[in-house]
C-alpha cells in the first residue's frame, strides 16, 4: 500500500517542460510537506519549518532561474525527511532517523516494505521524470547541463559558515570551474565555497546518476539561507547566476558528452 492519498498523486512540479534548452534545473529539497498518511512523522509543526525538512529558499531561486533562463526545472513536492531524493535509496540515511540532532519518530524501525513504499511513491517518479526532461533536451551534438539548487544554514553545530554561496562538483569541472572563478571576482564581493559547505564528491547522488553517468556537464549550487529570505534577495541571486550560466553554456565544450 502506498503512502500517498489521491490528492497527493503529483509528487513534483515541472516548470517549462516543453521548452528546448541546453540546461535542466533540479530542486531535490524544495518542499517541507509530509504526506498526510505519515502524520508529520510525529514531529511538531515548528520542526517542519526548519532546515531538517527542506532547503529554505531553494524553490524560489529555482523557479526564478527557470523563468530567466527559459530552462525546464523539476521541484520535489515532499520533504527529504520522508525520503531524501539526493541520496541513494539503498543508503540507510536516505530516510533519516535523526536529523541535525532531532529524532524523527515516524522514521524509527521502518520495515523493508515501508521503505520500499516511500521509494516507489516519491523517489522513483521524481528521478524517472528528471531523466525524461534531460532526454527531451538532447539534440544532435548537444548534451544538456544539469544544475541542482540547494541552500544551507548560516551555522552548523555552533560554527559559523562564512560562505555566501558554494559550488559543489565531483569530477566534471566544466560548469563549476568558470562559475566559481566568476563568482570569486572582486566585483561580486562574495565568499565562495569550492565544494563547501558540502562536497560534491560525497553528496551528489542526483548529479551523478543523471549527468555524470551520461557525460553531461553538471554542478550543484548552495546559497546561504539568510541570503534568500526576501523576494529581492532571490531575484538578485537568480539574476547573477543566470548571467554567468548563460555565458558558460555558450562554450560548445560544455554541451558535449564528456566522461570524467
């Protein structure tokens, strides 16, 4: 038996699905919604407003970037606390029992069929649709890039995180390299993390299975959450990133299939 009721049948949002563009955007942690059948996983509503449930501000940045770049985007409709779409579902941490020192009651001692239902209802449809979006963008001689959008907390375990923005990448530097270089230009006055505050060599499941495995250029972008609290902030980041990404995508090498 699945975890979704009939009103929850759509597990992701798609923007600009019909356009042809050399880029697809993904927002794995766009939502803090919990399926009704899971009773908020036993958490207080306040817990679901915090970072453990979603990447605050990431959906707004993704939507604005999609609008400016006229690129298709996929955004998850359910919280990573149900199942994290950016982790291998075989990884026990894909359904966290504790997140940032908060125990998740509804994730304790799950039986294999319960884990399988979450994968079947949420993980599988999202990744199948993302694969379709990328396939649709392919045309003769052009392989689409994939950029995932995330946000991070200003502090973690009591330590301040100085970066305004981070660029995460694994092996393929074609987008990450020029993006970092441009963001680090003194005119932007930004502290830029190269695989900070997380590393794309560890936390890049979506990028690895949909882009790295097919030779598509890719990276993840992490923006500090206190810098995307207002509409003006969101638009500022989206405008800055869209301008840089447009220049990067004009390099023919970025749109070639290349394995690293």
